[in-house]
């Protein structure tokens, strides 16, 4: 019996029963011009080869008859190569082992501000402390983020990534929850620290828009969930959405005609004037008022030293009752206005005694209405009640915790959810007001111990030339109400 392999013109099989398989190749017989062709003898292959071929055909038929409902993607490979299953299982085991090792090498998130037993506190003993140093932020690594095993492996092989550092922080604010925004003038961007996710980001207008020239102030709009950034050199207040996308400028189509050198920003959150926006313009010596939609509604003040007049105003703050504070920097004072923008009083004046100013800048209020004023020349923060009486001060020139070098902005926000408060000192004699004299008022023994206070507010100070953000907790006592 003779047959030819399909699609082949070279090989023919001829089977000679019962014991041999013959293969003939057409080129084995060469034609001759002088003689008829000579038939070549067949090449005989033992019957064992035939048996192998038959078994191969049988296995292929078995593969084609596999029940499709129970078909396994590895069945064919396993039938053709019995060692395939062993190799596959070995690969799975290796991947599982590698994943386990990388998981074990992961680093969990750390404590952002670990408790400090010797943290500076104000006022000093024997008064009960109200303000406690918590920690500082210099780079994104101060968020103590966790590191997964793959990143740890990459750092071991190629080294750690460069940290993103604060260069020249001037102002800051929070979104009322977990994020801290820092305007960095020389870095020409806004740092975003997320204390919950430990994520760090930088916000800029984007490639299609002009870059920041000198961002000097930030404020969060809780109604629209927008961040406002004042760029004094670009003479603009830029608006970003909650994810950092640039939306436009405050003032709409007339924005380029409104500002000359905008600095501080404040947003009114009181029910009567919710969403009202204030911007201090240092070159115009005015306070500009905008509607919640960002349209200019009025201007307050002119250059001068009288009530309601300004000489290079810089930073702004609004207390829980709607009282507005303006840092009138080159008049060396803070001006206080009621919610209807009527002048109330002047706080401080030029001098070198407590309650006086040399270069007032950042202003903020805590949950009880106390006023905090940063003085970049005195390198400290002075605290006042809402009547303008000085209560205490904290800080001095230096680089240690609680010391400052040309501080600028300040922000006070509710203690973040889940944040461990700064430890307080129990057993100190009570004080009747915020102060650092340490002497009980007349008629008070000063020996009764009081329970430790619980922190309610977190204070952030832009310590510009130390290139850091210093963080403090405010721990009020019942008698601290202004």
C-alpha cells in the first residue's frame, strides 16, 4: 500500500506487510539519457516506528474527544508534555514566595508627629500651658508614608528618591479636614500635604497657563471647594478646584484691571455673609471685597494712618463671629472691623515691648476668638483677646523647635480627626488667663491642681527662612474665653 503525505511532494510511504514501512523519495531514482531510469531500493523503517506513529494518532484523537464543558486550558499542554504541570506549579510557588517576601519587606506608615516628652510649651511653668509644640514639616517624607515591598526593593537597588522640600513658605491654610496648603514663593508652587492618605502633591496653573511668579497667600473656599492663591508679582488671584485643576482668576474678565499687588486672602464663613471674599492689595493700600461668585463689589480704605486707612496691608483673618482683622504692616498695627466693615479698634503700635509691633504679618484666630499675630522682626507670635489686650507670646529667634527665623503666615484649624493631641501637663497651678507672668491673681492660692486640658485647635506657622512649617496645639481652659 502506497500513500503520499498531504501537502508534500517529496515523501511517499509504501507499507509492505507484515513487518516493514517503506519510504521512497522521488529523487532516489535519477533519470539517465543513455539508459532507462533505475529504481532505488526502498528505505525500510522497523515496525516500532510505525507503532509510535499510530500511538501519536490515537493521542490526538483523544484530545479532540475531550468534553468541552470540562475543558481546561492546560489539558492539551499537559498531554503533550507531562512536565508542563510541574513547571507551572513551580512558577506559581515562586511567584507566591516572591510576593510574600515583598509584602514582608513593606514599611507601614509612621506617626507624623510623635509625642515629645520635652516639647516646648507656653506659657512656661508654673502657669498651665495652653500652647504646645507638636512638630514640623520640611519635606514630603515628614508625612511618614508607608512604602510597599516593590518600592523598598527599588530603593535598595537604585537608591531613595529625592525628597520634595519646602523652600520659602509664606502662607498656609487647610481645607478644614486633612489637607494643608502651603504657598511657596521661591519654589513658585503650592505644596499640598494630606495627613490622612500621607500623599504629597504640588499645584501649579499647568503647562497651558502662565506659571506662578510669586505665590504669597492661600485661602480655602468651603462653599465651592476651591483654593484661592494670591500671586503678588502676576497681580492675580488664581482659583483651583479640589483636585488641583486650574479654573481661572478671581474677578472674571476684569481680573487684570483689579489688582496691582494682591497679598492676603480671607473668606467669610459666617451665615450672614457666607462666601464673601476679601483680598488685601499692598500697592493699592486697599481692601477689596468680592461676592461669593468672585465679582468685585467694593473697595475699602486708602493710603494713610487713620482709622480704616492702610499702609501696605498684607495678611487677613476672620474670627468665628465675622470680625475682620487686617495686618496693616507699615503702620505697625492690626485694624479690627465688624462684619459690616465698620472700624472697631487698632491693636498694637510701633515699639519693642509686649503688645507692640516691628513688622506684623500673618494673622489668625482660634476657636475661642483669640487673635494671633506673627511678627517677622521680633521672630515670635503674640496672642491677644478680641479687645486687643496682649495675653502672651511664643517663640524667639533661632532654629530650634518653637524658634523662628523671619516667620510670615499663620493658620489655625480644628484638630484633624484622629490626630493625637499634644500631651499636656497635669498638676500645674491654674492660671486665670493666657499669660506668662506665672503669678496667681490676688486672692488665689495657686496650689490647686487642675485636670489637663484637651487640645482643640492646631496652629501652623510658616517659618520662612528656616524652610519649615512649625506645628502647635492650642489647649484651652474654661477661663480662656475672650
